[in-house]
C-alpha cells in the first residue's frame, strides 16, 4: 500500500533532514519532487496543486526556515497536510445512532467488492460491536448474487434474508425490514445491485430502496485499483444519493494510492473502511493519521 509514494517521499525528506539550514529554494525544490511523486501516485491534479501550494506557503515561512530543525518541521507540515487530505484527524466510524434496525445500504459497481465488503462489515459489527446483524441481497440481476451473500453469511455467522425468487429490490427491502424488526436485529445491511456502469436505472432503483429503508449509512464500495475512476464513480453516485462514506477495496494490491489520496478532497466523502484482502476479516477502519504515518514511514 502506497509503496512507491512512500519510497519517493522518503528520498525527498531524507535529503531535507540531512541539511542543517534550509533556504526557501531548497523547500521549493523538495516540493517540486513531492508534486511529481503525488502525480505518479495518480492523485487528482487539483488536489496535488492545492496540497503543494498549502505546504509550500507554510514551509517557506521564516519561523520554519530559521528553526533549529527546519527539515523536520517541513516533514511535519507535509504530514499534517496529508492527514487533512486523507480526511482529517477524526475517524468518523459508522453512525448507528438510530432506532433499530439501523439500515446500512451498500452501493457500488459490479466487481468493486460490494458483496464481500457487506459480509466483512456484518462480521465486524457482530464480532467487534456485539451487534445482531442481518444481511439481504437486493441484486436480482445477477442470479448468483443472492446465493453468494447467503454463503458469505454462513461463513461469518450472520443471518441473511431467505431468498424468494422473482421479488423486486423494493419488495425485498420491505421484507428485510419486517424480518429485522421481528427478529430484533440491530443492524440491517442491504446489498444493492451492482452494474457494470453507472446507469440511471440503477440509480432509480437505489433511490427507491433508500426511500423505503431510510438508511443511516449509505456506503459506496469502490476499487482502489481503478485510481481516478474510483473517484469519478464516487462523484456520480454522490450526485444521486446521499452517500455517508466510502469503502475502498483492494488496498492490499494498491501500490499507488491515488484513489485514497484524492477521494476526500474531490468528493467531500470520508473513507470509512479499507478492504485489505479477500478474507472476510480483511477490513480496516480507515484512520487518516495512521495512513499518513505509513506513507511517510
Ligand atoms: P461485487 O460484484 O462488488 O459484489 O464484488 P465481490 O464482493 O463479489 O468481489 C469481487 C472479488 O473481489 C472477489 O473475488 C473478492 O474476494 C475480491 N475482493 C473484494 N474485496 C477485496 C479486497 O479488499 N482485497 C482483495 N485482494 N480482493 C477483494
């Protein structure tokens, strides 16, 4: 995760730290390299520009350049700006403050890792939060989708809504809410249909399900390996539904990290979780400060 960016930035900052005194030009040279490193990591251009401008403005200040450890101060400024770029100090976590069953609606394109992430979250809620969870697949387009969620549910020990062939997504959502109420479920996860592209029929279906189920969280699942496309998908979805957060999957295979670094700044939506593998326990709460630490080594 972030390997190449981390290596690049490490090189830049080792040079800076190694010098006792710093001139404004040294900082500007270093920031030029930071700019290239971020662009190579596939961070969106406006985000890179803003980042470099902000850091440069702070770092060329006299109090930094005249301090005893200017190199370290510059690195600290970069670190703080990275944390900000990744979403700020706070880790938002899941908002479950509503009358049960609290609904979490999962949305995203097909293949993004949505169904796997639904099961991962259900497992997390059960194991770490002691919640009674239930899952329901509303994907009636892909014949195997509902069956897939059932199998994953069995693996994580979380109930899934029994499958009734022929029902429409809104009917399944209504039935899921009824079942969750009857069974005193704390959190109901609705796995909506994924499509190959962002299309209006998918969006309308999603809105209809949201209107019925009043989700407390609407989480978009996107594949970090798709880089800027992941950010574009997030923008398309957030124009249609009220997204409360993003789950970025396949972070385990993402050496560049552009989606993670651009998501918050471009879409304004927090990354709440990172998928880090195929196994059902491979999910992490996304902590911007820890991720920044990882990048800066
Ligand atoms: P969906 O079509 O969006 O529901 O996607 P699936 O949940 O079926 O996932 C598609 C594939 O991606 C599966 O083989 C998953 O095991 C895999 N996958 C999902 N999340 C991750 C992740 O965080 N890391 C890795 N390496 N694989 C993942």
